[in-house]
C-alpha cells in the first residue's frame, strides 16, 4: 500500500498575498495541482493533503477531486507535526508513505519512482549537493558513508554547515516504522518545532538502511516562499518546456521568450516566434507558423496555418492553410474551415466560417454561419445582440458583403448574393441579387464650409 502525504499548511508570509501559498501558480496552474498530477501518476492507495492556513480556499479549489483526504494542522508546529496529523489516515499494515511538499511543485515522476524503489520497504531520502547549501538541513554520514542524521542549519555547528549534501524534505518510509518514529520525536531544538528530519536519527538507531536518491533536474527541488522564487521557478520550468519542444523538432525563435501554461502538442516543422503564450490545451499541426506576441488558448490549429503577430485565439478550431491576423481575435466557438483568411482587427465569435471565405479588415462576425467563398468587406458587423438575446446570421456560399454593412440578426444572405456597401440589412437578401439599403445621395448647392471666427 502506498500513502502519499502532501504538506500544504504553511502561510507563505513572504508571498504578501491573501491566497494560500500552494495555490499560487507555476505555468498557469496552482503549485499544489502540479504535485497532485505527479502524485496520481504513482497510483497511490491514499492521497492526503495536510492543510492549515487558508484551508477553506484549498478545500474549495480541490472540491471536485474526491480521491483527496484532508488532515488539519492547527497550529503549525513543524513538518513532523504535520505528518503526525495525517498518521491516523494512513493505511495500516505493510506499505510505504511518501512525503511531499505543496510548495515544491515540480518534482518529476521518474525521480519519485526512483525514490520509492530505493526505499525497499525501509527509508529513502531525496538529497542533492549544492555549491551553496545555506538554509538547508545537512545530510550527516558516518565514516562508512551511511546516513545517520539530518541536522537543520539553525542547529548545526560550523563543521556541519560545511556539508554540501542537503535534505530536500522529500522521503519515503515504511508506514509502520514512520508511525513509530513520529511518536518518538520532540521539539527540543532552536525552532521549538517537531522536525520530520528527526526520524532519520531514529531510523539509524534502529539499524534501518537509509538510501538516498538525487533529482535529475535542479528545478525539481526548488521551493517557493516569495514572489522572487516563484518567478525564478517559473522561468526554470519554462526553459525545461522549451527544451522539450526543441528536442521534439519545434523551432523556437528564442526559448527564453516562450510560455506554456497548460499543454502544447506540435506537429512537424512548427515555428514559434518570440513572446507567444499557450494556455490550456493547444494543438498545432504540421508547418504551423505562430508570429510574435500571440496568445493561443484551448485551440486546435491545422496544417500550414499562419497566425500573424499580436493575434488572440481562444477555444477555436482552425483548419489548414488559414491566415489569421495580424491583430485578429478568435473568440470561443469559432470554427474556421481550410484556407480561410481573417485579417487585421477582425473579431469572430461563436461562428462557423466556410472554406476559402475571407474577412480581411476591421470586421465583427458573431453568432454567424458563413458559407464557402464568402467575402466580408471592411467595417462589416453582424448585429447579433438585441440587448437581451443573441440571434444568428446566415451567409450562404459565394456571397459578397460590401464594406460598412450591418447585418441585423436574425437574417439570411442568399447564395451568391451581393450587398452593396453601407447596407443595413434587416430582411433576408435573395440569392444572386444585389441588395442595397442606403439613402439617396444629394448635393446641397448653397452649402458653404464654415470659416473660423475672428476673436
């Protein structure tokens, strides 16, 4: 049986925020969520989150995750005390307990699998060697190289502080032994707290073999206690995501100016320019080009499509060989067929645009069904909202919509119809006809341009 305990009770004073520290984000999702995804990949039999400060917010954020049990740590008296609060919910009998930290979100599944394997029913620690170990508990070994204790820096003398191998806090222990050791630790230390690390000395006294595992990446053990550390870890993780994309064949103009806040799946020969942000689930087909400073959120973009600079695409399905932007906005519910052109300052919402149709300049298309081969002129808008309800506009194949046209929904433009520039369409336009709605042009012969009055 595998128990996983995640410690998430801390206040996070240095974050200067009303939000619990573990709900602050890395790559667009709360740190605690990153850790829960990793934990579930290990198939635990029980998953326990220890909460304290801000626990109502944390429980609300996890309300849709019924596999999580909660343990309350109030007041917060150290890491050992935190695990004590979860002890009654651990599966009894044989098995292991893995302890993780909600503000150390990016430890990888492979690292934890290695840690579990190293425990072998006993005890295993995740440690690392740092050039500057300041602030960390030191790993103390005997002359044979066996771990015998962890000493926190505030309790360490000068010799111990020179040790560069440090404790990351993450460990795996036999569950029965862990419960026994927790009952033996005390708070006789500089902090007056119950240190989880004190179980190491107890394990050594019991002649339990203590093994260590090192993480593959430095970011795996980076904790977040301040906005500065959050920003640093964010960039480390984005660099790793960029590295993964480069390894998969994606061309990034500058890996340092690339952000993924979700998942990004790319086909072959994709090019992504600087300053682009990908949120939620994004899929890019083969030969897609994303020009600078675009935001793509929960969207699928087909082969050979170009998204030009400063465009926003959200909850949209985009076909192949499409051109979008620059400065275009595709809002939720947009579906573009192949070879559609959406130009500068065009906004499309909850609309289906057919094959080879174009809206190249300064248009708004909302709640519309647009057929194939349609041309939508500059300044055209669908008047889809009557102040209470939304209504749909239908534009059939091969229609030509002249510039500065208003289509007052619900309305239909027939196949092959032409609407003259400046038309306000309030009734259906018949197919293959020219429909015009404008006042007669007049010239006032006696009119004179005003002149500036002398003061």
